[in-house]
C-alpha cells in the first residue's frame, strides 16, 4: 500500500489524460472560486481601502526594504509556523493539517503527471509521502474536529453539528480519508470496495476544490495578506486606528491619563489580555 502509486494502478481502467484533465479542472475551480469570493466579499477592495486609510494616519514611512523584511517575517511566523495560534494544541493541529494537505496535493499532482502508468516506475518516496501526507491531514483535521473546535470545546455543542462553514474541513477530511481507504482496498484487491471509495474520494475532492465560494478555502490566501498589512500598520504607526500599547508605569502616560494612578496606583501591574487568562468553557 505505502510503496505503490495508486494512480498508476488506476490507469488500467481510467486514462491518465482524464486524471490530468481533472487536476487542471480542480486548479481552475480554485482560481475561479477565489476570484468570485473576492468579488462577493469585496476582500481585495477592503484591503486596498484599509491600506489607504492607514497611510493617512501613519506617523512614518515604511520603505521597500522594511516591507520586504516584514514579508519575510510573515512567511516565517504566520505562514510556515502558524505562530498566530497561541494555543499549542490548535497550532499543532493546524500545522499537521496544513503540511499534510500540501504534501498530499503536491504528490498527487506529481504522480499523475510524472508517473501516470506502470510503464514509468514511480520512485518509492512519492507514494510514501502521499500516504504520510493524507495521514497527517487526518490526524490534524480529526483532532480539530472532535476536540479543538470552539463550538465543541468552549460552547458545549455536539461534534456532529454541521453548518455551511464546516464544508471546508469536512470535505478536506473526507478527501484524505477516502483516499487512504481507496488505496488500501485497491492494493488488497477488494474491487467492489475500491470502486466505492474511489467514487467517494472523487466526490469529496470535487466538493473541496469546487466549493471554494461556499467554504473557507479562499481564507488560506487572505490570511498572509492580512498578517502583512497588520505588521505594516504597526511599523508605520497607524496601528489600524487602535490606541498605542502604553506602559502604565510611565509618568508621561499617567499624566496623559490621570485615572490610571487614581484607580490602579502609581505602579500598576501588566495584566495582559483578559481573553488569555482563562479558557472559555462556561457552557
């Protein structure tokens, strides 16, 4: 199972050209769905208008070199290591799901386009990575679905409660799950079950890539842009029109806000974000 390319074996019944055309179609659906999502939600318009507004209230100019440095920090922190998640479990779950998805999708495309038939032997590392990626995706995704989701872990709702917002994670999980079951049954020679899981695998992946407009798939592309813009507003002093992070023990700050020493004393402690003091589990 782990050593064989399932798509190469499938080429005996489905033409490699059809599989390749399907991959291209899914890419077009993602691009089209993302563009329609941007038009419908006016995401790009919001970012540009927000950037213009931030420029007006900026206290300094951020040059190209500094913006490049900020972009590298966003790539290293928010994108590659998901540093925006303060909760360790949520961060690990997200990393498993994200890297599992990337490995799974990349190796799928490589095997279908590069090694579509048994006539072109597939390097053993590719099917191994394909299965590992699917398993990583399942581990991170099911961990999130059953134990980490806010409406389950903090609000006490049932794990089987389904809404349209859950379309992305559920189609992602079913795609990886049915892919593994299809690979297992195909390598085991269980023809009937293999065909069933293949059909479910295709249906799930079509829902995943074709349902971008109705799911959170496009969110993956917006998050880095939002993180970059947030860092730029902090660097230029506009801070998205939010107040500065004051040192409450600074005499100048206490002179500007005299109610601080009046109610909190001249040396008030830093209490941090209230939202992080206690986990939300009051259902």
